[in-house]
């Protein structure tokens, strides 16, 4: 049941990204009230996709954290490429390799967070054992 829920969350997240990409350029411009740069928006969005994909891979396979991170980054990046192709057909939007790069970077940052936490936990446990 846990893998199905995790993959459902991943597919739902991808569907939201697809829906956002379907909005025309003028609509997207109106939503960005703070005028956050496009590459930041892409990075944050794909950090989220990388995170839910990592959880889905963890729920489905007994892979090392590094392999899960790599798989999540690949999935997010490939989806980013498909998203850019999709945007090329939306009025007022255009495909951009820079957006794919921001997508991949966001997914990578998310994976670093998954990989650093277990290391930090082990270091904390070692310090606690030493101080006891």
C-alpha cells in the first residue's frame, strides 16, 4: 500500500506541474506577484518533484540512498525535458534548456537534503555515545 500511495503522490505532483505548464504566458506572469526569477520557480518546483520521487523509490525498492537519489534526479530531469517540450506548444511559453538545467539543479538540491540527513544523524549518535 505504501508504494502505491507514494507513486500516486508523485504522479499527482507531476500532474500539477503539467497543469501549471499549460497556463499561457500572460497568466503565469500575473501569478508571479513577487517577480521571482523563472529559474528559482523551476528549481523549487523540481526540488519538490525530486523529493516525492525519492520517497516513491524508497517505498518501492531496497536501493541505497545514493541510487534512490540518482533515480529521483533522473526522473525529475526527464520530466523537466518533457515539460519543456509541452510548453513549446502553449501560447506565450517557450521551451528552454536553461529551465531544464534549473529543474535538474532543484532536483539535485532536494537529493542532497535526503543524503545529508542520515550522515548527520549518524554523527550525532556517535557524539552521544562518546559523551555518555
